[in-house]
C-alpha cells in the first residue's frame, strides 16, 4: 500500500452502516496514518422499537462519536430523518459540497440495489454527485476537486438486478477486534434494535463482557461469509497459504462513475 497519505470517505445511510461494512478496512487505513471519515447520511432516528425522534438521534450521534474515537477516525452524522432521505437537487448539492470539502481519494457507499430506501437514496446521491464534483458552476462557493475520487461500493448479498462483484477484498483478521469494539459503541443498535429486528433480543447476554463476545461471534459469522464467498479473490491477492487462514474479510466493488484506477493502482490504494 502506498505511503502517501490518503483520504477515505465512507458514506453510509445510517450511523452504523460504515462500521459494519468497512470498519476493519477503516481501522487498517487509520493505523497506517491515512485520514478516514465516516459520514452517515441520516441521523438514525427511527432505528429502535422503544426510543425514537430527537432523543434517539442524540443517542446515535454519541454512539457514532464513541466509535470514531475507538478507531481514530472522524464521524459526521447528518440531521436528515431516518427513512426520510430523498434523492433531490437540494440533498445532492449538500452531498457534493460535503464530498468536495473532505477532498477524498476514495469514496465508499452502498450499491443502488439495496433493500433499504435510505441505502438506495444515499447511493444515488453519491453517484449523482460524482460528475458534478469537478463542475465549477455547480455549488460554486465550494471549490471543485482537482481529481475525481475513486468510488467503491460496499458489499451486500442482493442478487437482483445483479450480484455484487468485488474488485477488492481485504483481509481484516488483524483489525477484526477493533471493528467489534467500534460496533460495541453502537449499543442501541447491536444490542437492542438489530437483535429485535431478527427476533433475537432474548439471546443478548446481560453482562458487558459476555455481550461483546456475543457481538464478536455474530459479526465473525457475517465477515466470515464474505471471506468464504470471495475466497478465490483472497487467494489471488494474498496467495493460497495466507488466504486459506483468513477468517474475516470486507469487499468493495468499483463504481464506474468515479475515477477508474488500473489494477496496479487499485492494489496500491487498498491495505
Ligand atoms: Zn443502514
């Protein structure tokens, strides 16, 4: 991976998407001295079965700030309602300004074929912002980017209209524990809302130690599935010996609307 300081901007729809889908990779970048920012396009104020509204958005902003501190990254949460983000010119211009201000080398976001309307809208907003990043007459008061960033999609398991095809798969075994510590900060989600959605609330252990262990096992299943699903790509990148031992991975696919790096440059851009 290159020594030049990179700037990475991960744009998720909710304050925990970035952590779940790119937390291990983000910690690798941060450890190598690169600058990482997570941006949540909504404030997450509907993500609970008991709490909601302003109270919940404050809880989630604090959880995001704690996760950022744990990982040594920045985290910004936009004050847009959960289940309420729309693809319109006003929000697109906000996205263009936010991306320009951070000056990223790589932007990560959801694919536009995702189950959640906020994920789809966030993806559309980033995609629709891409060309305008270099157009001076769009958002003229925020300087344009000198170079178009590479744009990558975060992984998902949806198959229609087409399946996620990774261009980069990252071994996150050495940052997996840090990723779990980040997720542990999103307490209203990982120990309350997400298990409630999965009808597993009664499986969440009571003690702090026990529940972070439970969370780690749960996340390892998920990131283990990614490693298993893209074992072939892991072997290509790391060789058969190391790739065979990798337990947890994160995967990313190139979006055609960003800068198109060659294979060599892509390798250098990722840990
Ligand atoms: Zn989400």
